[in-house]
């Protein structure tokens, strides 16, 4: 696999002059793909669908419509041997984990030379401000998260860093595990999926900026969540159970940073913000199911779910039976 990353300001120079897909191998060596042999996917994930491939890409969109993070399993590019790809979308950061071990990975990312083999479970990260060129085995499989760049920038800023540098097929076992957890939560969201995803993205950001500036004063030992602040947070959550709630939202109500809030909230309540929000939404769901004949699609919206199917799956997982059966059983 060959990767070359260029800052966004070099896009026109790299791709706007000649109608060819040019892949720089370093030195004077380049590979060029004729403009007529360009293929794009139609998964519904804007960032992935903007990538230009040398053959027809095969991929599955795993995230639901409207998800703020797109999850795509890239299955491969049709055809034997090697394939090429060029990404020009600057609005999304790409975080990828290898699903197969196949072939060699070499080239450049910015000023960094790369020369290694593809290993299953290794992780790559390409910030949205980079144009990316790739040459890779056509049969290579990747699980990719496409994250709005502004969201990653917000998380990184809260952690005290300026940015995250590109990462090229590195062994990051914990990071690969977190990516898999994001995939699971997006494919089958629970009662507090918004907070779960927020927490997972913060954990990912923490790992990725660990080598950069570390925020000071992160010990929560002297910080407490007063009863008045806790009451404001609870009122805020109860009033917005039908809306997306982030850790940053709850922390702002408490007047604390997200880092401190998640810790002192558990000290004050015995629950993480994720479990607290999930239990509140589950309680609302049970009350609405027993309170009248509200259609399940409408009830799902009142509990913060975008679809009835996701609500049904989450309720069944939490209660051991689907909501319709729960309603019928409790009323009988």
C-alpha cells in the first residue's frame, strides 16, 4: 500500500492541472491513472463516496442515515493485483483499521517515509486537511470511520493539543478496540448512544494526542459537583431526553470541563453520565408504554431515537423483550 499525503493548499497543484490520477512513489517515480478509469462508490457516506478508485470499489455503509459519524467497511476494489485511490474530501478525518494482512505498505505521508507490511488490526489516521493518494492490494479490507473534522478539532482542543498528526498503519490495540466499539454503537445504538459515542471519541482523541501536549491540572481531587449543580444537570437531562445530549452539554450546565465532569458526576451519583442518561430514557420508555396507546414510532422519538427499529432493538436488549410485548404483558 502506498500513501502520500499533501496539505489542502497543494490540492490544485496535485490534481487540478492534468486530468490524471498521479501517485507519487518518492523521488522521480510516479504512477499515473488515466482520467477515464476513475470509479466512485455510492454508499451514502459523502467522504467515502468522494474517493476516486482505479477500479470499482466494493463497500458496505454500516452507519444509519443521519449518523454524525459514517462507518464504512471497504471490502476491496474489483480487479487483480494493486489498486489506486485518491481522496480529496477535506471536511472529514478518516480513522481506519486493517481487517486483513495483505501486501506491502510504503510511500510517504507528509514528510514521513513509510515502508512496512500491512498488518491486521493496525490503525491509520488521515486528517481532513490532507489530500491522500494510495496504492494498495485490491483485495485489502478496511473498516473506516469518517469523522467531521470540526468534531475532532473540538475534542483535541479540549485535550490541550493543537492537532493530530497523520498515522500510518501503526499497532494501536486499544485504538482498534475503540474503533470496533464505535462501529457497534452506531450499528445498534442504545438508550444513551449519543453519550457513548461522545465518550468513545474522547477516548480515541486522548490516545491520539498522548504524544503531544498533555493538559495540566486534570486531577479531580479538589473538584466537587455541588447538589445545586447536580440538580441543574438532572433537570437539563430530563427536559431533553428526546434530543441528542453530549458530555460537553452536561459539563457546560455544571460549569466544568468534560474531563472533570465525567469523573465528579460518577462520584456524586454512583453512575457514569452514559448509564445515567440511558436509565432515564429507559424509564421514560417504560412510562410511555404503560401510559397509553402511543405508536412505537412516536414513542421512539420521545426517547431520543431516530428510528423505531433502533428503539426496539435497544429496548429488547435492556428489558429482555420487545416494547410491544412489554406493553401487552404489563397491562394483562
